[in-house]
């Protein structure tokens, strides 16, 4: 069990990582005034990929860059995480305009619950009735943030397509997160670095083709320079520091504890919006509270299920062991632990 100083250090890293993700969307909104989401993604993540590659080289050596027969899998998950997620998330945010900042943030926070849906649909892991309930209620919360109580706005004003972009982007990140469990023998640094490199290759192809066809505008150097501090923040905090800090925090506290900290992301976004002078409607705040509470509730339920399965395994291995505090229970569906967002 981790010592108290290590736990406190891990908690601090998780707070910084989650707050960085929450600040990411308001900062990105400012960048989109001069740089489109396509080149924003390239300019943000290519420096992160270079930095991580240098760290990986000195920490694990040149052999760590070998795919070991997993090239297509790594490329697929990298494309999901760093092409599908980033391009669609920020394109959706830009198209939604000012409300897109908070909507994108709440979609980011809902990824742990979306991971349960992916596990159910692809891996045939039934999440259980309680988790299904939290998923349904969480999406009600998301809809309140998106519509501010007027559900007809989803189908009007050009909101439907951007919202679908955000939803697909969040599902892409859920796939990327789950993909990390496919290579348990790899370090988090290795998976993150190689998937980012291959994901950026896919992004380069997409952006290059769009630019050649005249569909994507290349930002000028003065435009990029005008938001240089915004880019510096995006590269260092939501990119590099959040990535490494989150993974270290998960190591220190464990995934069940770590996933709670993702609630800090939309809260940070709301605070920044208020400081910037933007209004946040009561129904939007209610939606944020609903999503956060559902993540917490499902986390508590996952803890209960984990302890229950642990007791059952003890009973199976020690048939004569009796726990008088445990009441007779009927079997329920197997619930797999939801994978948290562990890479920025």
C-alpha cells in the first residue's frame, strides 16, 4: 500500500492534470480565433511527441520504439486518441461557438462512463444495472449542458452535427484509453509515446490532404505568434504535464481513486468561464453537477463490487470462512472496472 506522502503527491498530480484539462477548452477557444482546429492539433501535439520520444529514448532505450508486431493496433488506437478525438472534439467546439467550451468540457468528463458503453458493445462486458442507470442519468446531465433545457435546440441552429462530432470524439478517447490495457507488458510512457507518434502521422495525412485540396487554411507565422503563450500552455500542461502527471497519479492512488479527479475538469471550465465574464446558466450548472455525481456514484459502486468479489474469492478458497457481517446476497451481473482517462 502506498505511503501517505506518495498518496498526497499522487493526488496533487491528479488535481493538476484534471484542472489542466478543464482549462484546455477555454484556452483552445481563444486560439481558434486565429488558428483552425486542424493546425491547432498539429502545433499542439508534435512538440509533445518530440519531448516524449526524447524521454522514452533515455529512459527505456531505442528498443522501446519497436512495435513488436503491434504496429496496426498501436496505429489504430493512436488515430482514435490523437486524430479522431482531437480533431472532432475541437472542430465540434469551434462550430458550437461560445457554448462549445462548456459542452466540450462536459463531454471530456463523461469519457469514463462512455468507456463502460464501449466495453459493453465491443467486449460484451455487461456493465450491470446500477452502472446502466448512471449512464442514462449522466447523459441527461450532458443534454442539459448542451441544450440548457430546450431540447429542440439539438436539432436546430446547426447544433446536431457538432454535438455528434463531440460524441464521436469522446468515444474515440474511450477506445484509446481501453487500448492501453491491450499491452500490459508495455510501460505507460511507451504506449503513450508510440500511439501519439502514429496518431500524429494520421493527423498529418488528414491535414495535408485537406490543405492540398484547399479545404484547410494554413495559419501564418504572425497568427501563430499572436497566441504563442496559449500554445505554450497547451503543450506543457494539458499535453505533457497532464499526461505524465495523470499516469503517475493513477500509479499512486489506483484507478478507482484516480477517476474521481476527472470531475475537476468541468468545474475548472465553469470557474474560468465565470472569471472571464461569461454567464453560466443554472441548468448548465445542474447538468455539470449531474454528470460529476454519476461518475462519483459509479466509482463508489465499483468499489463495492470489487470488495464483494474479493470476499467471494476468499470464500471460494476458504469454504469454512464465515463473515457474519455479510448478509446473504443473490448473484448479480459481473461488472468490470471502468478504465479512467489516463492519457491527455
